């Protein structure tokens, strides 16, 4: 499965992936998912929000055990973030069939669309729409860097954007959702465990900072006459690092756009996107408030103007204790339980259905990078752990 998935959306230049929602690379991954499902004689469907489902058994029976993740990526993302959960789901089903188990509940494998929000800026669009956490009119306002709207992109990919919206009937049929994911950190590397269970997801969000200044000639404008938004942006980036350190949080300006973006022109506009996360909401509020306060002070000093808009937000997720502990029992009670600062579809869905996550060791902890890695033995351990969990939940 890895060999057939690996080339899809991979950049030869970086070795990373550019599998953005509703692009050709995404379509290639979606076709791959459908072929894997049909090769296993699973009932394949796409829901109203573009999420892919592969069913074993009758969904109408309800109380289904569902497992899966996402196939889209961040720009130049790694091979495992998302795909490991989908490949492992199919491999775990193969393992259960080898074991000759009998399913007492329907089973489904899923690919949730647009988890990374790399193209339209909002994380977990597919699962948010299904869970009723993203209103249709807000989804219709999403547009990519070229001005293409989400509905237009979905339509070009063969979906009916008018159909998007909450899917309570579908989620009511899900008794448990378990997402396996490569760890995006080093906790398992440090503890020496191949597999872990998630306890919680930090609250986290994305804020767009628009620094407006005055375009002018880089060579002839006196320093005293400038209203340079790049200065305000630069000092705000440093303030983000300072505020994060003070609050024990993380804050990152990883994406920036400059207009007119000329070497010899003082910018009129610098747009920076802040990703901020913290173990609890108070710490997150302290970071985001501190950064914005500092940015406004810099703007006053530089004679620039600042507008801040929150583009994506996910509150803290505490995975349901009963299911978390059930996974612990099914895995022999010796698998570590750990929190994460990374968002996941399981986090979004936890408001609608009992959800849990399994993490597979990432030896360097590096993620959202072509350097992301996971050892084959650990990936196999993840598949076997997922098979044990699915057998325990769906084959009573
Ligand atoms: O950004 C995240 O936390 C996740 O990878 N979408
Ligand atoms: Mn990711
Ligand atoms: Mn992911």
C-alpha cells in the first residue's frame, strides 16, 4: 500500500507532499483510497462533505466502529501525517481477516477531507462540516490564495457543494472512532514505546495578522518618513516567541505574504499567519493577547495599522475516558497515555461520537516536514495494536 500511495502528490524538488484539498493530488489519493476499499470488497461511499467511507457490514445497524485519518498534507509535509492512519486501518482489517474474527458491529475505514486546511486556511473542514462545527455559509466563504472558493473547488472535483452540511444521521451510526496517527513529537521516542494512546489535544488556533503600511521607494524614502509594515511584522514575530516562552506555550508565524513584494519597494501590506497552541485555554489566551498587544504597540510606533482575524480555532479536547481506558485494557495496560499539541479529526469528532487516538513512535518527532519518519517495525506495531483494538471493540 505504501508503495502505491507514496508517489501521489510528492514534490521531486523537496521530497515533501503537496496534497491540497480538491486538487489533482488529492484526487489521486482519493482514487487510491477507493481502490483499496474495493480491493477488500468494502462498500465505498463519499458523504455529502466529501469524506470517504469504506464499510464492512450494514451501516444502518448502527454502533459502528470507525477508524481512519486523512490523506491531505501541509505544504511539503511528510509521508506519515494522515496516511499512516489510513494505511494502518486497511492493514488492520487485513490482519483481522487473517485472524478469522467475526464482526458483531459494522466497521468503517475513513479518509476525512481537508484536515490540514493547507489550501483554504481552516483545519479539519471535512470533519467539522460533518459534525456541524462549520456552517455552510462560512464554508462557502473560504477561498485559497488564488481566490478559488471552497465550493468552486469541490464542484470542479465532482462534488455538489450545495449538499455540504451537518451529517447527524451518519455520525449517530458511529459507536466509536479510533484514529491512528504518527506521533508529532518525541514522547514515545523518549519513553521507548512503539505505540501510545492519546489523552488530550491542546487548544489551538490560527490568527491572520494584516499589517498595513505605506508603499514607497526603498531607495529614496527617508527612514523617518516610512510607514513600513515589515518592521511591525518582524517585531511581532519576535514578540510571539517571547510571549510563548512566558506562557509555556508555542506560537509560530510560519506563513507570510507581502504586497507588492518587490525588492526595492517598501511594502503596503504584510500578512502573517500565527499558529498558537497551549496546554490550557488560559495559557493560550495569555499568548494570543500578549502577541496582539505587542503588535499594536509596534504598529503605533511605526505608524502602521493592524487588523487581526481568527481563522481557525479548536478548543481543548479531552478524549472520552471510558474509550481511552478500554484501549489501554485491550493493549495490555502497558501503553503510555500522552497529550498532543497537534489537531486531528478525532478531536473534532469527539464532540459528536466517542473517539480515541493511537500514536505510533516518530523517532525524531519531526512532522510537517519531508523529514518526518517512522520505523517499519513501529508501523507494524501500530497496525497490530489497531487490530487488537478493533477486534476488542467490534468482534465481541
Ligand atoms: O496543525 C495540526 O495540528 C494538524 O496537523 N492539522
Ligand atoms: Mn498535520
Ligand atoms: Mn494529521
